[in-house]
């Protein structure tokens, strides 16, 4: 399984830090978005384990830090 750190631009042009897990790059596969919630972050052990388990079943996943958390940019108005 391949794990890749990426940045995704949000609607305000700011970067959200994310981790993408792909069990197989050469084919189309289902993907799940893992949202860490109010106390979590993308590298948290429970989300890392879940992403690995999904990958073993042939399911890709993406998990990210919302604006202002981890390596994601903070949005100011």
C-alpha cells in the first residue's frame, strides 16, 4: 500500500494537509474520507490503523487536518 502526504486547496485558496492511502495505483478503487473530528488529527494512531485495514481490503482513504490544525493553513476573515 502506498501512503502519500499531499496538500489540497480549499475554496479560500488555502492548503489543507492530507494523507492519501492507495492499496493499488493501477486500478480504480473505492475511496473513503476519514474525518478526525474535534480532538483528532490525520496522523492519530486509530486513523492510521483504520486506513491500513481499509487498504488491506482494497479500499483507499484520505484523511486531512482541517484549516488551522497540523500543517493546514489557518483561515482568517
